[in-house]
C-alpha cells in the first residue's frame, strides 16, 4: 500500500468518496472526494499564478480548513511549505527567512495589519512582529483585505475556487515538502528539511500506532496528527482559534469534544483540562476512546490523573523530534507498568541504536533529508540517553543540558553564549525548575559586570529580540557567582538550580 499521503487521500476518494474528511468544529466537513478535488484545484491555480516546482511558501496562517488545503495544494504543486513562527521576534524571523529565501508568502491579513499600519495595536498586545507586507515575495492572504495587505496580494479563496483540472500532479517523492526550524538564535538558524517521502513515511508510521480508522473522529489543530487521521480514512475536525490568539484554550477545546473519538494534547494542556474536570467545571467527553500525548515528556503522575478522570480512554505517549517523527509510541498502561521511563517499541521502519556513550541514535524512512545548507543526514543523534529493554526503548537521561517548555526542547548551550555577549553580562546560565507534568520553569542566572546597572531589566527587554520566544526565561536573577564543580570548574547546574529555587521561593 502506498505511503504517499496525497496518493493515500486520492485512494480514499475512490474507495470512500462520501465519507467526512476535513472540517471545523460545528460545521459541515468536506468529503474525501471534495477534499482531493479541492487540493487539485489549489495546485492547478497556484501553477497558473506562476508557482513553480521548488518554490518555497512562507506560511503564517493558523490551522483551519482553507490553510490545510493550501498546504496540501502547495506540496502537490511541487512546492515547499516553510513554517517560521512570527512570534519569535523580528530579528530571528529575518535571519530564518534569509536562510530559506522563500518566493511566496501565505499570511493572515490580520498579521499584515498589526505588523504595518496597526503596529501600535500589536505592541499594546505584546506582539513584536516582522513587517510581513515588506517581504520581497509573491503574496497571498487569508481573510478579508485589511490595511497593510500588499496591493498585489491574492486572496486565498481564489485558489480554492474553480479550475480547469482537479487532477493531482505526478508524485516526486524526493521533492522538498516541509521546512521547520528547530530552536536557535539569530546567529544559528537551523532548518529541518523533510521530503515528501520522509513526511509521508512519518505520517503512515504515526497512523499505524493509533486506532484511527474510517469512522473515527479526531479533534486537533496539530497538522502532524491530523494528517495521519486522513491517511487512515478518519475524520479530522479543527478547533476554532481566538480572534488574535495562537493558542487554543485546552478547557474550551475539551468542551468541544462532544462527538470526537480521538484527540491530541500536550501534557501541559491535558493537565489544565484535568484540573477543570476534577473541579467539576467540565464534563468528561462521552465518546473519547484514545488520546495521543506529545511535544513534551509524559510523566506517570499525569497519566495516573488522566486514567482516574477518563477511565474509558486509552492514552498514547509519543516520542519523537523534528528531524524524525514519530520514533516510538507507548500506551499509558505500559508506561505505568514499567519501572523506567518507557518510550516504547520503535515504529515501523525506524532503526535505533545506542552509541558507546549511551546516546540514542536514529535513522529510517521518516528521517528528514537534513538541515538546509548542510550535507544530507544518514542518522540523527537525539541528545537523549537510552537503553533497550527487549525491543522497547527506555529513556535513562539527557546527554545535553536540555529543558522542556510546552512542546519545545530548549538547549541552554544555544543561548548562553549569545546572552553572555550582551554588554553588562559577565556570566549567564539557564536552568529549569520542573513541575509534576514534566514542564519546566526557565530561570536565567547572571553575574553582572560591576556598575552594569539594571542588567535583569536590560535582558528582559533585549532577549525577545535575539532568541526564540519559547526560550525567553520566566525569571531572571542576578547572582554573585555561578556555582562550579570538578577540576575544570564546569558550571554546577544542580547546585545553581537549588540556589535559584531558594531565591524564588
């Protein structure tokens, strides 16, 4: 059976043409026939507009039916979708765009407005956005035309409308399909490049570890979970975003799971939903059979709470990384029954080995091509320490000093040299204070230069401009010295963690 995701959708359009495929909560869903025909129209209309195979589309539209159709159509037309979070700050955004060199940009018209003529409104809401309208690319926009939208920008609805053909173009499995950035700084943007083949292999592997099938109903805004649902012949419903927000309230999300059989949560979002259920503020979803958890470590404490509040729901813990997703999937029951931090059996095709120092190293058909501008990858080192228990992987620690915030892995070594280079900072070390759900509060400890003034205030203003917003510290504390250990006087992060914990208590 083919693993190409668009070819799989086309096969469903032949086999189950009238089954519900893609929609928004509370609205009629497109059938599989309508979905595939619309993707074909988008691909055709893009090419008529001048889009060519190999073109890169900078994508800044929140997940919705029309944006998913544009993603599919762009890939079908031989193009590459480029995700660059506009919230990373103008300088980091500019460095990433410069590396990728997109020729097109798909943007919400609201972003054109609040980064242009209504920039003051954006700043009052805490948004430091790049000037989308000034990007030297071909523009198309989602939503109504608003001030700041480039005059030549084409509305997205034109691409989903009528077309001479709805036939999907031929498949090129080695064509670039998706570019996603890992955490980094303005000096070190790292772009992960997935081909159509590696993307499709990962989607197929994910679907193979869930109970998604025709008749199932998944509720999520996550593309990498919604696509496996479609490949399995299930229905995918997208939640609605708040007017200006980019994060969906997990309590409201859970309240909308009236008919859903499947859902995806990050551990932090599930914890908030469980708070509401346990307080009696939220009813348990009546048909929810399976919940996938990913983006951060899934702790046994969270799983115990989840099983108590949702006893009829199965939980899956997904382990993976941007470069290769998924890697392994474990059921909640298996994780609770295991003495260690069980990751599960590697998914179909993934080859895992343990290096001499204990680091987990991975390869397989869902491994990305590599990093943009670098040689192709044959395998990827995870930075995690692991062991095999039979055919299952068990996490034993982290090789690198890594912290987890939400869905993001944060490596202090990426940011500390950049922070130390700022005037007034002598030393800078980041540590995480973990909570019971595996999320971490990030604390930056700095040793200031003599007579440097308010270094903490300076850093609070400066850091969002030069590092990932996801890595901006929750707290900044000034200390007299950084604790060290060993003959090399290496920073003692454990001792520092206890020091700042006491300072913030």
